[in-house]
């Protein structure tokens, strides 16, 4: 999936890491069209020395990192949002325009590395012309040269450099080819004095910005519409340059990517192929992770717990209960899902790096336009499968505020990775060998909810929206590289663990404290020795449980889990284990102590229909509010009124769907 890329308000689950750039180092920005290899080049140059966060004073996320060439001083490298033009259509593109066009912009880069796709040079040269007109120091990194050769396209880099008046360096970031030459060119350009020429009317904000002429010059004819005249002049220049620098082998036919795309992006096979790929990901995830989860669960529940118990043998009972039963038990439950997350993130990164996920966006474009949304709205939705918070931040790629509101209201129905841990636990305990299919069904339902709720909102609150055509660069299919897949997997896993660590510790501690306070019949017991069902937490959960009776899980254990899940879905599994005071199942596909207790609970609460009751529980968990961090981000991006409306709709939809699933399912099961 697209890399998940945080602010005035930083959501708890996506904190902005420490700045990794070197103070006083020159600032170099990577600029280019989407899907031209810009972010791949950024990852190759910075490695692990990078972070993602909001640009100071803006609500736009950018990636920053330290580029340390083999020789020379470190460089503060910034990966600016991709854009097709310096005439912005969204807040992301507006940031790129401001930094390049405004000479006094805070944080304006000392030099720009423009990434241009050698296989699709015509679409890249228009933006390059606009950037050259701003007078900013520039180096061109010519990417996809290997793809161009495979298509029979030859680009004369020397001739292109003469036409542009700036260095042109061919690079293959995935193989780390040309990076040293690029570093040398950047050093040479940074040593030159800044030179600037008059900006064209289409991209300037101050009409009197002038300076000495650069080698690059674009003659713009005078006319009634300066912006149109400037655009026509650039397109004419693009064709002139291409005639000089590019040749194509005669008889070059369809590439392998073209032939594969005829199937995977077709009207009839596109959607089934996408669903099959996702089913394969989730089935493989649950199957491959099972033995690793078993081993890690045995380790946490055995040696780790025994060692902690022995070490705290002289400690007060309440402290031993908090640390052993609370924190170790809760965090241990989470850690058993780390192998699951790693496998899923690796598989999704393989699909992303292979070039397939861009095709997925193309395949669903027709559906997105029926919702009154542009095809690019699919991108934040895809990010939401990792975490809803950065997906909401990704709304800034949409230029229309009404579009951002609509997408912001349907993103919470996208099933994030935190929900996956709960799906796997309940599906493995109740459905055994078909657990992977159940998990896939939850993700399929998530997609149907996004579409269904989106259409409902589109016909009620957002009737005036109209669809827009999708502009998307399809990268060629290629074999994924270990470096890229590993970097993407680690980035997503680290973000998940940062999220889970804080949420788990805070929630488990709060639940344990409420569980330790006696209430009612247990009021005579000591603090920390109260049976959980007779504690304050148990009383609160019992009070909420009757609301779920029509859905088949009128039980305080389920209500308690959903209550903490409102804070963070990562805490649901830990809460389930905590309320039962049980260990994780020895075999996730069969009943252990926790599995047995879950079976007993749902058997009793459902009146003998446990399977539809479990499905109703999972459906409610999918559809109701993802977490408090999501609400905070919605509040920031959409405002308080729309956030409250969205939350109310989510709770109503979740309850109605859960009731329907149980009532209908209990007729057969």
C-alpha cells in the first residue's frame, strides 16, 4: 500500500519523531511528478536517517532526512509532495509552489533535485520548465532509465543538460547506481551563486521579481491570457526538447507491463484480481504467523511472567498485580501479534514496490467517481488500512474542501491494522482453519462500508459534489527490492508499536486501577484483591452490556473490551485477557484458557448461537469509532461539528449492522 507518510496537533498514534537533519546543513529538496521514483531516491539517499512530519507552520506532511554522501558535508534532504505543476490544486501542491516561487519563503531550499522519468519524459519536462523559470539552483536526476531502455527509448543526457542549462544525472535508486555522481553534481551547484530570472505570470506571486538571466530561457508570447500563453510556450518547448534529446527504437511493441495491465486493469478482471490479491495477503498472514505467535506467546506467558513474579515476590500484592497481571499480560498479548503485523506489512510492501497498488487505484477510479470523488481519494483510503490517522492527514492532497469532508467521514470505516489483532484472535478461537477467510471477509466488509456509507453521504449531505478524472502515473512492474520492502515494513511496524505501546500502557493501567477498586458486594475487600466483576470497571461494563443484547453479546466482558477499544483498538485484546484473568491460548486455532472462556461467554450471551454473535461483535468493532487519536485528527481536519456528526453516524451504523448480523445469522447457526 501506498507508504503511509504529522502538525499543529500531533495525533497520539503518529508522533513526529525527532528531527534528523543536521543544523546548518544546506537544504536540498526533491521535486517531481508523482510516481517517478522520487521517494525511492529519497530512501536510497537517506536510509534510516529520515522522519515524516508536518512542515513548520503548515498542515502538510513531508519526509525529511540527512543525506551523507561518501565525500562532502551532510545535506538536509526534503521530499516535497509530488505535483504536476506549480499552479497548485491542493494544500500539498501549494507548499511546493510557495517554497520554489517565493524568494522569501521560510525554509526555501538551497537547491532542488528534480526527478524526471526517462520513460515518460514529456510529462515531466513541463514541471521542470516551471522550476527552471523560478531561478532556483537545480540538478536533474533522470530516473527510470532502465525502464526507458526496455521500451526502446534512448535519452541523450548530455543534450538534455545543454537544453536545460543544468546538470542531468541518470540514476537507478533501487540499485544505488549514479548516486555518487548525483552527490558531486549537487556539491558543484551548491558552490555557485544563486541566480534568478523573471518568473512567469502563471507561477509568480510578486510581479517585480527580476534578476540576471540563467542559461535556461523560455520566451513567452504576449497575449490576453498570460497564463495560457505561458502554458502553450512550455508545451511547445517540451516538444522541441524531446525532438533533440529522445529517440525511440522503431518497432518497439508493447512491454510486459503493458500486456499485464491489459488483464489487471481491465473492466472485467481488475476488481476480481484486486480482491484475490487481498484475500491471498490475509490468508497467508494468518497461516504463516500462527507458529510464530505460538512461540512468542509461550515465551511471554512462561519465562517472562515467571521471572517477573519471582523478582516481585516481596512486593505488595497490588504492585505485583499491576505489573504482572496488568502490564506484562497486556503488553505480552500485543507482542504476540508482532509476527502477524510483520508478515502483513511485508506482503503489502511487496505489492506496493512491484507497482501493483497504483493499478488498484486505477481499477477503483470508476467507483470513486460515482461517489463524487476524484480517483486520488483512493490513496488516503489505502493508507487507512495501515492507520486511519495518517489517512486523515492525507486528505490534504484533495483540493476541494467538500471532498475532504466526505472522505474524512468514510475513512474511519477503513479497517486499520489495530483492528486486525482482534479479528485474528476471535477468528482463530471460533473459526479455526477458516480464520483467514473470516479476516478477509472483515476487510471486504470494510470496503463495502466505505462504498455504501460514501454513497449515502453523497446523496444526502454532499449532493453537489461531482467526480473528476484521475491523473495517475502507472509505474512499470518490477521485482521488489529487499531494501525498499524492509524500510517500508520497519516504518509501519515502528509506527504501530509506538501507537500500541502508549495506548496499551495507559489503558491497561486505567483498567487495572478501576478493576482494583471494590464496589457493592466486594466493598469489604482490599484494594487490588477485588474480583474484577465486582469492581468499578466491572460495574461500568455491566451497565453498558444490555445495549448489546439484540446483537447477541450482552456480556460485560465484551462491553469492557469495546469501551477500551474506543480509546485505542490495540487495547481490546489486552482488555479481554485482563477481564478474564486468563493467558493467551496455547494454540490460536483452538481453545486455551482464554479461548474456553470466550466460548462460554458467547454461548451464554447469544442463547446458543455463538458464531453469529462473534461475527456481530467483530462487525461492531469494525464500524464504530476507531480510536481517540482518529477523533482528534478528524477534529483538526474537519472541525468539531462534522467530527461529532461522523462519530454519531459510526456508532449508529455499528449497532444496526451488529444487530442485523446476529438476528439473521442466528436463524441458520
